């Protein structure tokens, strides 16, 4: 029998007519940035997450920078963070002159930041704790919030992976002091580029709005509508604005999000069922009790498996895989600039992690193809 080779991408967008219409609507309106689409996107997003304020920005890296500034992080202040994350989480700390203090993960099953490690690293110089909900799985927010309150430091959630995930019936991104979301192409809600900052605190929201647009006291739309004529600059702000096309795409994608996250859940269940007989790999978060959004599908390879060779083999079979992530504290810039610690759990996962294709529209046949390729490699 001839072998049928189908291409299985790591990720595929769910874009269609609604997105096309949304973009055309903006083009025809002839209002391109920070207008009614952005306002509505912010209102709808805040309602979805269950927070008082949502402030749309150009990307999540900008969102993280604004969150760090709003948390009061400045030169020499320490921020405790994970190393098993996309580098933007940590870069944002350094933009404000902050010093990243890397904490290890809970275990080889739970790849989120360890509250015990955080506790041991808090000092008089700690200004904030930055957490990241890896793969859409919640960090232990109860313990981390309790700890933070006791020590008087802020909690920032990098929720770039976690849009739509819930924990005790609350959305991730609604439990820290400030949270940040990404709408980069490969995220569960995609607009190409885009991000959001959320908070329940009025003062924090006001600061973030100011920093988003030059520290300027009135917005273009207000002046256009005659609500304001003059302006002042009250902070050293940035241009981290989003435009109307991205906001309009975001509104359409937000309406599809829950349905698409459910489709991801079904795919994850198929993977788990089919992979349960494969002894050489382990699926993390086995004992997880909340509802993740399955942003990615990470696996942990046994120590003997050569990851590079394995990934190359799968690519030859038409299957795209990826690594999430090379630990940030092992990247040369961070090794050169900072006192990086040894993080045994992070480093072990960093050597053995691999992510399989995951997107709402992935078919059971594609998942079967991935798993049978995995088996055929590991059995030889
Ligand atoms: C994607 C991502 C970011 C960066 O988001 P951008 O919108 O591309 O700036 C930050 N943190 C994590 C964990 C991410 O996955």
C-alpha cells in the first residue's frame, strides 16, 4: 500500500469571511486607529475576562512593559519570574531597569512557576512577581497572591498563552493585579499583532492608558469629536497604540474563541488517548484540575530520546513540531548580563520538551498520523 503523506502544520489560523468583512468595514469607515472598534474591543474583552479595565495595545510585549511600569518597577528593582517562557516576559522587566530573578517550576508534571521558589527568592528589593500560565495551565494563583499580599508586592500575569482558560470559574488574567494578553498570529485569539492589558484597579488603568500614548492627556478621537482641544504630557510615554483593523479582527476572533478552545480540548483528548500507550513520552499536567485552553500541546521525551533527530524525522513525515522553550536564563544575553541561577526542573524540561501540532481545526486523522509517526520512530 502506498503511504499517504499529509502536511500537518504546528498551527493554523481560523480566519474566514467574518474577518474579511471586519477589515473591509474599517477601511470603508476611513478611521484607522484608536476609534470605535478599539473601544468596543476593550469593552467586550473586559467583560469576557471579567475585569474592570482592558486596554488594547500594539502587542503583548508592549503590554508587559506597561504592566511592569504600572507596577512601579524601576532601576534595580527585582522581579521574580519563570525562565520557562517566551523571552518577552523577561525582556519587559529589563526595559524598565528591573532585574529578573528566575524561579524554578513546580515539577516535571506541573510546568508553572513554583510558589515555594518564589517565597525563597522574595527580598526587600522585590517589587513584583511575574507569572506565566504555561500552555494555558494556571499557575497556583491562590498561593502566589497570598504570598504577594503578605510581602506587599504586585502580581503580573503574562496570560499570552491563557486566553479563555478558567480556574474555579474565573478566567486566567483576572486574578493578579495586572494581566497581559497577546494576539500574535499563533495565539488562540489572533490578529497578527496586538495585545491587551487588564486590571481591576482604576489608578493602574489610568496610568497604562497614559503610557500607551505618549503620556498625553487627551486622545485624537476626543479632540476630533470636540470633547477636547488642548493636551498636556504628564509622563514619559510611548506609542503602544493598536489600530482599528487589528481591533476589528480581535472582536471577530473573540466571538469564536470559546468554540475554538472547545475544539482544541477535543483534539487534546484525542492526543491523550492515543499517546497513552507510548511509554517513551510523558504528557504534562496529568493531575491538573482546572480548564485549560490547550494553546499548545507539549510533551516530555524520555531521557534517552534524541530530540533533534526525532523532530527531523517528524518533519520528513510532514509533521511540524516546535520547542517551548529554550529557558531564558540559558540564553547568552541573560548569562552575560545577570547572575543566573541553576534551575534543575526548568533545565530538564528545556532539554526534553517538544510541542505537537495543535489548532482548532486539526482533524482526528491528522492526530492519528502524528501519533503513528511518533510510534514508528520510537519503536525503532
Ligand atoms: C507570544 C508571547 C509573548 C509576546 O507576545 P507579542 O504579542 O508577540 O509581543 C509574551 N509572552 C508569552 C508567554 C508569549 O507566548
